[in-house]
């Protein structure tokens, strides 16, 4: 049998090591039962924040927080889809391992969690933490399974498909005020940068006709078209209004983030808390002619990852250049925490594929991402990608391979797969090793128990554009037989041209 050589052999060893959380060594300071606060801002591109170099003032509160924190410059979602990405964060496992590979539908039913899955919320609750989750949109409602381990849970009520960040905070802040000496794990999810981009005043018009020269340079550098077709609404979306409206929603979410941080500071718990800010994925905004998300381009996978630690953790504010996945987020935060020494703590780390990116023996390795087929879309559209410090490799089973040199081509515009077939083949082998390992680890959990489909939840998901649309490959999905809602008109919709679908 021919053995793998060189980089492939090294990768195989690293892939096996991913199943273990790296040890930080005895010299690493450990916090005793700190509060842990996770804030996720849905659909937030890293490159639209000031602390990541954006040319607009979209994020003054996040930027101020970043100065007190460790900022990861190269953090990537495991999947540019809300439920799978958040599940990966909370379990430290890739979607092929935990089995949740879409927001909805598995054999015609909602996804269910496999009996062996462990969320950090379950770990924290077993250890005596107060656990609370406040989410803002239908993909994360309790039937998805994501609420496991949270003793307090808040989501958009009844038929509501989403709620503004301010409304979510109105539920969060009273809970926070009631917390006394008990340590807590708090997850707050804002949805506002997600389409349709309808920021409340004054944020809705804050970036209209602003920074025209810088905006044109930004568009030209990424070769954005003037208009792209939005699949889920079957609309043409104008690039410039879409950018302006998106930035308004980012600024609104930033304001609410600032309110939450100030509440933590005012209550006196910020200094004893690990606070993590990230996003489940980014947004296309017509880059690569894709308006939404769900694919594996850099702008849809690269997310902010900002961690603020108590001083006792010994983690100084600054920048971290290492390439990380969001499956590394929780192991990295918990690498500064004394072991809970509970069954679920041990099980969590036994199952975790993510590693402590701040460990002394951390070694950079490729990070994996995927887009799986959608049961309610005509085109299955599978895509898989690995990102390395130098290369980005994309495999589409029905299309072929793409290869990009990230150092020379950060916006993934020049496909080198045909020109450098040897490098492309090497990346494909690495990808296959990762996929094989993930599938084996996923099979160890056994099948999930899927629940019955709730027609009302199905309607809510469709109202958000998730069935054969939002993160689907086209807008030609069969229409589910559930009550319909008209899509919300969007100001960045391009005027209809002759031949456009009604």
C-alpha cells in the first residue's frame, strides 16, 4: 500500500489531532468559574467593521470593545448557514460530524440532535451555571434543538419570524439584572444585518450617498457587478443601495451591542467574564454575483472573532493572525478556564474537533467549510472548501474544482485550478482526508431523532427566504403547501426589466 508523503502525511497527523483539545501547559493562568457571554451577530461580514479595516464608521462600539480584546484576523465559519454554524460553535464540531447541515429539513422533517451530541450550554448547566439564550430569528427557535441546555430561553414569539436587536435586548437585560453570585453562560443573538435590510431610523439613511469615492474603490477592487439576481426573492439587487442598507443595519446592531456591553460593565460582571463576539457567517452583497450567503466564498465565511478575557487569564489585547475555525471558538475560550470536572465537560472535550488556538502547541491547519444540498431546491448545489494560510480550494461535485492564491488574490477572482493542477490535486487530497475523518466521527454519534414538521415554522422559514432561496442555489424551488406571505419589498431592488419574472 502506498503511504501518503510530505504535506499530506503531515495533514493526516494534524487531522487526527483535531479530535483532541490542545493542552495549554501548566503555566497558563486558569480562571475559576468565570461568566461566559457569547454574542453572535447574524450575517456580519468581518470586513464591514472598523476593527477589520472597513472604510466606514459602521462599528464604533465593536471597535472600542476590540481594543480591550484579542481580535482574530482570520476566523472562518464552518458553514454560511445560521443553524449549522451556531451548532458548530456550541459543540466544537463540523456539520458533517453533528449532522445538522441546513436550517430546516432532514428527510422531510426538522433536524434533531443525535443523542450523543453535547452543547456547551449543557456542560455549563450541569456545572451549576445559570444558562440563558436570547435569539432573534426563526432558524434558531427551540424546535431546531439549539436550545438544549438553556434553562432560560427567549425567541420571537408566536408567528413572528424575527425581532430587532433592541427587542431581544429588552428580554435580555432584565434577566441579566436578576443574576447575583451564580456564574452564568449567556448567549445573545442579533439578526439585524440579515436581509431584508431594514434598519430603524436614523440608521436606515446613515450611509446613503456617503463615502462615494471609497465605496467605488471598494467595489472595483472586488469586481462587483452593478446588479445581481437575488435567488430567494427572484429580484435584481442593486449593489450600491444594498451596501448602504447593509451598513445601516450593521451600525444599528453595533449600537445594541454597545448597550449590552455597558450593561455588563454597569452590573460589575464584565471584568469576571469571558465575552466573545462573532457571527455565524457573512453576506455576499453581490460579490461573486451572489447577493446572500450559504456558499463558500471568503466574504460569506470570514467572520469577526473578538474575545475579551479577564486580566487574570493572562491574555493581552491585540491581534491573532492564526487561521481558525469557529469550531475552535469554545475550546479557545475554555482553555483559560479551570476544568469543571463533570461528566459533560469531559464528554464535550472528548467529542470536540475544535482546538485551543491560544495553546502553546497549537499548529495552524486547514479549516473546512461546506454547503450541502437543499431538499427544497432544484439544484442540490453541494460545495466544499478548505482554507489554508496560502490557498483556498473549492470543490463542487457537479461543477469541478477552483483554486485561489489567497496571498496574491484575497478576493478569490483568479481561478488557478487548471494552471496549477498539482497544487489543486494536493488540496483535494487534504479535503478528502478531512471529510473522511468528519464522517467517521459523525457516524459514532448514531442517527438523530427528527421531529415532525410544524407548518407554521415552515411558513416562518419561507418568509425569511430559506426554502430553495436565501442560501439556495436558485429561486426555482417547489413551493411548500403552507400559508404564504408576500416578501418584504427591499429598497435595493433594481427596477424591473422586460422579461423579469413577476
